[in-house]
C-alpha cells in the first residue's frame, strides 16, 4: 500500500508560527550565544515575517509537489556561513524542541530535507560554497566521449535492450551505457523509444572497437560519437545541447521546475524478450512513466557489500529509476501521475530483486515506508531501512545509537536510535 504524508490540520500551523514569531527574540538570543560573534548569525536567520523568507524557502525546492500553500513550512531558516552557525542551530533546536532539516542543493525527490509534519527549521547549506583542492594529489581525465543512439520497437529496440542487459555490467570499465525507455508516439502509433546514452573515458576510435567487439547489436558508428572534455560531458549528461558554454554549470537554479515522483529497483536476472515485450505493453498503456536503466558491475562489484553502508554490489545487473513528471497543477493530475508510476512499479515486482525488494537511497521514496512521529522503533524503521541498506541497516542502527542516543537527528527515513526508543518505552 502506498504511504502518503498526513497533512497537519491547517488551523495549527498559523498558531504555531505565531508562537515562533513571539519567541523570535529568545531564539535569536540562543543562536547568538552559541555562535561566533564575528559572524552574526542573526544576519543569516530568516523568520516567516522576513522579506527574504519565501524566496529562500522556494529557491531550492526542486519538486513543485512541495510548494503548495498546505505544505508545512519551517519555523525559520538559517543559511550558515560559519561552522558555529551549524553548532548553534543544533543546540537551539534541541532547546526549543524543533526538528532540524538540512538542505543542500535540493536534490531530494520526496522533500524530506525541507518538509516535516512536526515543528521544524531548515538549515540551508547553499552559502557554504568554498572548495579546497589539493593540487599535489589531484587526478583528472582530460578526454572523454559521449554518444546517443535511439531505437524504437520497429527498429529492433527489444533485441538491443535484451542484449544490453547481458553486456553493460561487464563491458570495459571506462564505458558507461545508460538506457532511457519512454512510451512515445510515432506516426500516430504508440511505441517505445530506447535511448542509449554513453560516456567513454577515451577517444571514439577506441570506443568503436570496444562496441563492435562487445555490443555490435547497437550498431554504433563514428558519426554518433562526440569527443569532448570531461567537463563538457557534464553538460551533456544534464541534457544541455552540445556546445553549451560551461558557464551554464554555474546557474544553480534550473530554468524550469516541475512536479515529479521517483522510485527505484534493482535487477539481478535479465528479463527475457517476452517479458520485455509485456513491459512495453504496460508502459504504452500507462503512457507516462519513464524507466532509466543504469548498469552496475565494474568497480561497484569489486567492493564488498559490507565495506560501506551502500550494499548494492556484486550480483546486480542494473538499477531502475522510475520517473514521472508533470507541469499541470491540481490533485486530480497529481493523483493520476502518482497512480501510473506506482502501477508500473507494482507490475515489475516479479522481475526485480526481492527479500528485500531493494531501493536506491538517493532516490528517496516514502512509498516504501516511513517512521512515525517521534522516535521510530527498530521494526518500523527496518521496513524501509532493509530496502536501502540490506544487512548494513543493523550496523547503522548500532552506530546511530552510539553517536546520537537521543535521536535528535531524525526525519521520516532516518536511522533510529535504540537507546532513544528504550528510554521512551521505560517512561
């Protein structure tokens, strides 16, 4: 069953914000007391009655689903410019019983870094922009190549995607081939478009040799290869036209925002051609969701699944990102799109890994489970935690219990603290 946020009763939010505004002087006093006097924290603290509050709040919301009037808003926002601002935020949030949400860039599909059902503030890190580079120990690739090949079902996409499943995870370590599957119309007829986006750390001549030997089904030719520097390939992967100025990378605000939902899966056994053909039918029926297939293998498979918290290693052929975007406002449109992506996700159940059905942490998805208000217990959190972290979830709970026994740092999908839960149960 899909899990959705419960809305805070609307009459509560204004009352609480009024209380915060009345306590603003006390909050600022606390923040100033615990921060460096040479860097006045009052200059980077924004309450709802501050002129800049709305623009700062909305500047890094990348999903329009969380910009509606009924979306819970932070009691205030801090944009730290000094380490002491972060320390003061933690101390004073604890003192005033406020949850702390930390936002950095807004790459947060389900809004967990800037929305909460409990009273909260946002610690927005966008002002911390300095980068230190050790020139004595830096390494860089200078040359790289990008390719785009598109095939529809009528052009043999089923055969090529089927073969991609057997090749992409074990091909040359310097070559990454992503597949984006979209339901489209060609000459008034529904079909599936398979777009193969690739990045190779080398020149086009070497790439063509590798592809002809390992993946001739794609039919890659030299005219489809674009040689560029690595930094230009960043623009390519962000869907900028070839030749776009690198200055575009300095634009921190996208040209347009949209409503969106994302989900994820892992595939450990290649789908047969018959299974792919059935999937195409489902995608054309639903019309909207897009599937992006990212190959694993390479260095990913050489690292043990217990070496880092990220467990999705050897045995995974590729990761699936389910995506749906829309620009129209309104609950009916939103519900239609959310239903479509969830139906496609449910359809894929027999073809993806299970026990548990795994998910990718950076594609946050509240559908797979959330903690309740307050301190989540282990059983509650393990529902979603095992999907992101598999067996490493238990070890993360142990670490959390040691370093944050009071469970101060918490949100809908945060690692729980056993000490905090035990303390709550003993009261």
